[in-house]
C-alpha cells in the first residue's frame, strides 16, 4: 500500500518535467522502497550508489562545518543525479537530462520529497 503511494508520487514527479528520466525513493541504508526507472536500470545499483553518495556527502558536510546535508548533485556528461532527503529515513533520487532546467527540477523535487516525508 505504502509502496503504491510512493510510486504514485514518483510517477507524478516524472510527469512534471520531460527532463526527469527516472526517480526512486531509497531508504538511508540503500534499499529501494519505490521507483520509476527505465527498463534495464538496476534498482539495487541505484539504491546502493545513492546510499554511498549520501553517506559521503553527510560526512563531508559535517567535516567541513557546512551543517546538515540537504542535497547531493552530480553532473555527468549524460545528465544529472540529484539526491534529496525525504524525511530522516529516506532519500529521493532523480536522474535528469544534461540540458535540464535545474531550478524547476529542484522545486519539483522539493515538493515531492515533502510529500514522501509525510507518508513515511
């Protein structure tokens, strides 16, 4: 039931922008809770990579006195990976195209993360 509600939020998020290619809600220990990923993309790999990057981001923010981590943004030649906390126990990971309008995506991701946080 909860997974269906999370998937609904992700489907809506992916539909808000043609620039969003995939999204997933991942527990802070790396387990995929819900996802809307393209065929051929491995859920377990997305979950594990997200957990690893968040752990590193948390440590970096603390060690460099930047406060609590809010987001991790990775830019690659073929697009972006954006990770945002959705409550204290989950992370929203979004994959976006390289020419994405990041301001709009940040806004949509923030709204989706708030909805997910309320559900969990």
